[in-house]
C-alpha cells in the first residue's frame, strides 16, 4: 500500500500543473486564439514567483509567502497574456509565431535577470510549503494517506481551478459567449458580443493560469529554479488536445500524463520498476512516447474550436 500511496502522491504533483496550464490553454483556444506560448508563460510565472519567494521567504514564512508568490506569478501571466492578445488580435500577427516568440523570450529573460540578480542562473528557495498531514482529513483510511498527507496547498488550488472552470465555461454567460467566439465569431458579433474583448479575456485567463501552473510545477518538485519547466508547457498542449478542449476530459488526460511522468521521474523509488532490466533513458522517454502515441490516435478525431487560429476582422463581416 505504501507504494500505491507514493505513486498517487507523486502523480498529483505532476498532474496538477498540467491540469492548470491545459485549462489555461483551453480558455484561450475556446475564444479562437492559439496559445503555443504556454511553455514561456510557465517559465516567466515560475521565475517571478520563485524570485519573490527567494527574497521574502525569511520575512514571510510558510504558506503566506506561497500565496503571495502565486499572486505575483498570476500578474506576470496576465501581462504576458495581454502581449499575446495584442499581437494576435490588434496586430493580427500569426498566433503561432507570437507564441513561439514568448517561448524564446522567456528563457533568455529568466536566465539574464537571474544571473544579474543572483550572479548565477539558479534561484534557490526553501521548501517550507510541504503539508505532512491535514487535520482530520489525513486520518481517513486509504483516502487520507493518498490525498491529504505529504501534500501541498497547490494541489487543492488546481482542483479548485478545475471546478471553477467547469462552472464558468458551461454555466455562465461569459463561458457561452467565449465558446461562441471560438466557434463562429461572425455569428457572435451579430448578436452584439464583442469578439475582441472576449478573446482578450480568454488569452489573459490563459496567461494567468499558465503562469500559476509554472510556479505550481516547481514548488513540489525542486528547491531551485533554473529557467526551465522541462517542456511541461508543450506537454500541457498535448493534454489539452487529448482532453478535446473540455475541462473534465482535460482532468483525466492530466492524470494520465501525470502518471507517465511519475513513472519516468520516480521509477528508482518503486521496487517493481527498479528491478526491471530497462534503461533509465527509456523511463525518461515515457511521457513523450505516450504523447506521440496518444496524439497519433486522437488527432484525427480532434474537436477543436472551428475558428481556432483564424484572424477575425470586424470590418470584413
């Protein structure tokens, strides 16, 4: 049982960031804007949050500094989202190129600023956010050790974002209007919906969630930030496609890819896998092999928004 508890706990550490970032991508692409810059936004969000923790962890101990870091990361993501939205909507730039530019800029910016501030690329921080056991809930048989022991606040934040996303997308005017802009912006505009504003909102929400996801990925898995999120932004895009742009399916996809990443990263701590005559290189390739296989079988049945990536010009309506 201890092995199962360990696998589930580790899976949540890897699945929650994927879930948050993929949900961010969903909001942008549901509005009709491709956001391939999720990786770069994750890097910038993680950089801003970890740098804040590095500077204030001795003055603001425990969970409060993490909450403030999440706010800092979200503001950073909002700025990145606004830049991507401006380029894609106002300037009518190629959305893929705009996202790629964000990815390229993020690594260079995080590396340069980190070396300027700390003289080295790495930004260390104290992992003071680990929750050994949540009172009462941690004592529940089976469920307690799996989900309420050896955990982080960020796990529950990710689940809360999932629930809010489902409610917003399917049970609010905002969600329905956002979806209409990604499916048929001309029809939405004819009904009095401001397509530009809705797309701005979708991309900004995407930036906020991707930045939070970057920070959430670093916190449980490391004690330093090195201007990298290990390709998680691109993996989140695979989760988004596998999840067919739907929150519940995205959650299932995030759990699947999170499990693959867990097997890849922690196989040495699992006796059964450690004893198998398989190279560690093969284990490290598992998430990416799984990505290729899944996309190969699901891409033909893709149900992406019909107007995804298409520039909307109101003057041509």
